[in-house]
């Protein structure tokens, strides 16, 4: 799909109890949100091309154009100082989970885990409790999962599953703007040395996979991975 990387995975849902138990893992999960967490909203604006009359004064059909629509977005969770664990520690933590064990080094889990680990932007158009746990663990965000659950306490799961709300995760990027170009979302982000953002915004389409392009403020495209299955 051009320069965009989308992939869906089919894994069995997992129980919350088994996933929240890390055998031999000493990392503590904090429910405190670091200072600076807030919700950012942009101004809702639609740019409409002006009508122009022909020099002769006779009416001419307008050329069909696509208006750019600036979208509001909510940064539900902003953890500017968060960083992923080193990969070796991440794999040890996953292996300690009874759900995974040594299977993380073999098919079919190994390539899925690697895909999550190699990406820093993720999109979601569906929600399920177990369907969030594996993305959290495979991406390394399990270390702050207690800070994330509040983003699903005010009707967001129902809105996501009804096709009204989209969700994007950013690791090491800070959102700057979001636009709708008629068939695709364009998100501009700023690279950061650390940090995580969970973003919600209203959908303008009903595609199974979110049609979105993410680019940095220096026009470098960011590969985004679909966490839906």
C-alpha cells in the first residue's frame, strides 16, 4: 500500500489475569500520570476554494477540488518522559508471562512481536480488552498500562467499535496537527527523544483499516502499524 505499512494480525484474546501477572518481573506499574498531561484541541476549520468568474462574464463550471479539513483531536494520555525498555529486558519480561513463554521466539508470535517493536506509530479502529493487551505488551507499553486504562472509561470503546472514533499511539513523537484530505488523514508529528501519546479523533470514513499518513515536521514519513485484529 505505497509507503504506508499496514498489517492485521489474528491472535487469540487473552485473559487479563494471565497478562497482568509477570512471573519474576520486578517492574512496578505506576498509576500516576507525569506532570504535563493534558488534552490538546485544534481549531476546526474547512478551507473552501473561492469561486472565480470567467473574464467574459459568462458562467463557467467550477473545477472539482478536495477541501482540506482541519480536525480536532484529543491527547488522552501524554507521557513525555516515558521510554521503552532495552529490547533484551522486554523479551525477558514477555518470556516470563505464562501466556507466551519461549513461544515468543518462534512462529507465529516472533514476527508479530518484532513488527510491534520495530514501529513507533500504531492505529486502531476496533477495541476489545484482550485486543489491547497484546499491543500493549508487544510494543513495550505494558510498563505504563495503568496510566492508559482511563482513556477507555468514558464511552470510547463503544465509539471506536461503532466507527465514530479512531485511536493512534505515538512513541517518540508529539502530534502537531491533523487534517482530512477527502480520502486520508494527514498527521504531522515532531520527533522526540522520549515520550508516548494516545490520541483519539472523530472518524471521517468507515474503512476497516485507518487511512492515515504520518509525517514529521521535516517531511519524513513515519511507518504506522495497524494493531487491529
